[in-house]
């Protein structure tokens, strides 16, 4: 099996590379991909760089060039729900692009013709995540993630995301990865560790908690990969 694991920033994949250890590097499309031989399978890890274009390119490269059969996105996100606290682990049930707006043509926010507002994550991978969470006594929260090419720091914008998309968390890459995987029929899941809560202080808490939040996601993804590969035997 070939599994692709993506983070947006170097900080989000560094813990994973430390966990898995030895790897081989490949360059493609202005990015680096790290290939790990693990339990008779291959794991490809990359940080896409920030934003939907970069993450879409990275997901496409993993699937079309390296042949990844499943995609996991691991990283951090800003919490929008009051019960989401810094360090909480969250899995996306579905994702949307909050910065898509062609309402002038009568379409709803987030909608692109021949597409849809929300893309659902893979049910089987989500079930594996729930199993891992239960086994390791980890609280795994679930919800809708909104993605866009903006770092959301204002309380007003956060409320807009809640009202228009029922969003529970916000980041800058997940929905584009979801669209790519959905169109190419590749199962995927999106994990996010909450790096800042709905307190209007994203610019402060993001930097402070980025490293610890990324490590929470990385450890969970490692456990999920182990479970996934054991099921595949």
C-alpha cells in the first residue's frame, strides 16, 4: 500500500519525519517528497506550503506521480466552536471552500459549477480514526472544516464562517485536498489539532502552540497508519 501524508508547513511534518526515521527524498514541482519504507508499504510525506493551490498540487502529485492510494492531511487549524480548545484533535466530516463566491450568478457561497459546496471525507478512514482514538484514550472531535486562502483572526469573520457554512474549524488547505481526492476517487481524511481557539487571539496563540499541536496530530496519524496497515494484511 502507498499512503500519502501531507502537512501545510515544515513544522507540521517534522514530527512525522522524526517518528518514522529513515527516508528517501524526491523533488517534484518545486517541492520535496519524503519516501519511507514501512511494514511492506511506502509512505510519502510532504509539506505543501500554505494555501489551496499548493496543497492541491501536492495531493495531485502524490496520487498521480507517486501512486498513493490513500491521503491523510495532518496539521493545525483554528477552532470556531466554543468547545474546541488548544490541543484538541479534530477530524473533518466534510470540508468547504469559504472563499469561493459566485453568488452574483445565483449560486450559494462556496459552490463551483459541476462541483458541490461540501466534500465528505472517507467513512472507512474516519472509522479507523475513531478506533485509534478509543484504543489510545484520545478525545477525537468531529466537525466541518472551512478552507480558504486567508488566515482568519477576526471574531467577525469567524462568526461569518459559522453562520454561512456551519464551520467548526478553519484552515487554508484541507478543502482543496478534498476536492482533488474526491475527483480522483482516492480515500482521504483530514486531521487537525486545534492551535488557537475562538477567542480572537489567533495571531498570538498560533505561533505559541504550533509545535505542540503538530505533534499531537503526528502521533495520532502514526497510530492510524499502523492500524490501517494491519487491517490491510
